[in-house]
């Protein structure tokens, strides 16, 4: 099945840059994106990138445009507690979902099916509808709890794609490191891209 719509959630783990770059790439391909950003992710964005995310969807649209992330016609932004969002139901679910980055608490909530907010509920929908769910955890070291939660979700059909970039492409910048992970996510979504060469390809 060709992926035409994606739920993208950015939770409060380190690595918000991964999520923003992935959003940019998806919109460039005119993929419909249902975006959810947690309050913790807003704090991390300020800490890691010096960015202040607006708290309302219209302000977020303008903010993303200022960051050269364009694609207003394909982007839909939802609050954490917006239970009327399409992605809260199997009848309105996207073709796939990515949580990038995925915090340990978000991972735990999805593994036990608690659905305390929209991104957790959207992930639960992906599992029950048997649609692709990619989780990008960024934690080190991993506790047994983290590992057991990942195993539980992998058994349920989720793809666990840790934010552990390779260095065989000899990255020259942080952007290159970010692109490595984003390229792997796009690969797992079955989307073509030119973000970085695949193994064996020339630059």
C-alpha cells in the first residue's frame, strides 16, 4: 500500500531535530501529515535548538514556515487532548505513524495501552488496525523496562528504530547525522528519497 498520509508525533525525548527534518521531508513529498507535538517536546526544542514552539496550531503553522518547513495544504496540527482528531479513530487513521523521537514514558504508555493523550491513542489505533507504526526511541543506557516495552511493541507489529546513526557516510555536520536517521525512517515507510545515499550507492 502506498503511503499517502502519516501521523507524526514528536514526544519529549532528545532529538527533536529528527522529527522536524522528517516533517520537512514528508511535506516535500506532498504526504498528508497529522502532526502532534507534546508539551515536553516543546521544552526539549528550546533546550536543544533554541526554538520556542507556539501552543496553537495556527501559530505553529507560521512558525514552521519561518523554519523553511512548507506544505500548509498537507499539514494538520492537533493538540495533545484533541480527541476529535481523525487519528483518534480507526476510521480516520493515517496510513502509517512515526513517533520521532519517542520518549521512554511514551513507549511505556503505548506498550500498556493507556492512551493518555492523542499521540498515544493514535499509536494504539495503528496497532489495532495493523498499520505501520515506527517508534524512534532515544535513550541510553536502556533499562530492562525499556527493553521489555520495545519487545512487547515489536511483537504487536511496531518497528523499533532507535536513534543510533551510523558513521560510514562520514558525516560532516549535525545535519548529516540527523539525515542518516531520517533516511532510515523514510526507507522503512517505503518512501523514495535523496536525503542520503544508501549503502553501496555513490554520493
